[in-house]
């Protein structure tokens, strides 16, 4: 008889081989299961943490300078400081530099470079000069965010009689290019305005606003004052400070005739508010994930050979004029 016939399928040797195979399969399945769980955990952590961000970028302040070109029928003197970013992803760098440049040039574009038909008519009636002097403060720069303030003095026809002072802000995400408005990150309601008014009144040494004042301010921050919307552009604004507090303000930029001031006029109100006081008004926003984890990063360099504005600079005669 063939000895092979003596080996039955359920012999101890065959049974041992089967147990060993099943054990290996169970072990392999367990390893795969554990690996899948680990991958899911890592994915969850990665998806709920912001990316690393940028630490070695540079913001170089530049200046757009023109003093009496021959291109227009009126004189122009422009000293406009703007930030220029390098050291981040190329396409994002282009996008952010365009945003920051346009923010610096905002009033100049409106009144001078790209006027609409109504502004062109105003130019024909009033313009002998257009002057603009812009200074940029890069107030906060982290691995995720840039937050800046632009202070501007501009005249729409005559430096003595038609000079306006204004501000505007810009906060951008270095990774996505997203810009954040005040209403994107805070709930703007009566309680928010009461907090803003209380801090402003304490700093200014004024009495708290009554209900009518609070309603008026709220309509300004929400751009809902129908009457004033016809003559002003309302600019609710914020920027982040080095200490991660918030400077929050409202600025009124004249659309046409209100730019005739008869003396230099500042139509703005702003105040710095501690971050913890604003916590109850936080809205759901990607901003907060970046803000909460932000640390100082990047380098900001001053403008080289910055020019003074002939008509609106510190030593200009407009500031000594007796109004």
C-alpha cells in the first residue's frame, strides 16, 4: 500500500498546518485593522490642525512716487507706501501683492486713475491738484496671517480746502489668500457696539452713547444708513496688533461733494479692544484657527529712500495754514 494513503486529511500534521495558516491570517487582519485606525486618527488630526505656514518670508515696503507728470490736465503728487511680499508660494505671492497694492491705491484709483463718470465731472469742476500720501503699518505678521493699516491724507482739487484724512485695513491669509472683513469674524450687534462705544468713550473721556447713538453707530458698521450712504462710503475695519488685540474702527470716505472740507478733515473713529473682551462675539470662521495658533513670523523692512509729499507731508505749508 502506498504510504501516502496512510496520511488522512484530518491527521495531526495536516491539522497543525491549518491552525498555523489561520493564525497568520488573523494576525495579518489585526495589523491591517490597527493600521487603518492609525491612519484615520492621523488624518483627523491633520485635517483639524492648520498647516505649518510660513516663517521666513519678507515684507518690503515700497513707495509709488509721482511729482507733477504731464499726463493729466491737473497736477498730481503721489507718495503711496505699499507692502511687497516675497518668500511664499509664487501664485499666492502674486495674488497677495495685488491685494495689498490695490488697498494702498484705493482712493487714488477712485479719484485719479479710474474715475467713474460722476468723478470725472467733479474733476472738471474742481481739480487743480490731486495729491495722496499713504503710510502703511504692517501691524501683525505671523506664519498664517498678515494684518495691516493704511493711513492716508489726500486732496481732491485743492490742498487747502479739500483735504481728507482716512484709514483702511487689510487682513489676509498667507496660505489661502482669503481676506477677512470685520463682519466675517465678529457678530456685529447692539452688544458689540456697546462694547466698542464703552472702550472708545473711556479713552476719549466722553459719556457713553445713548440708545440713539448706539443705533446710529450700528447702522454705520452695518452700512445701513440709507441717507448717508448716498454721500459716504462706510468702511467698518479691523486690524490685529502685535499683542493680538484688535483695533476696530469705522471710516467715512466721501463719494463726491463731501470731499470739499474747507480744512483738513478726519472722518474716522477707532479703538483698540482686548481680544478676551471680544471673545463672546466670535463668529465661525477659519480665521480663528489661524489666529489662535499664530506666532510672530517673517520680516518687515522699511521703505528705502521714502519721499515726503510736497503738499501733504509733515513739513508742508498746509499744516500751518490759518483756517
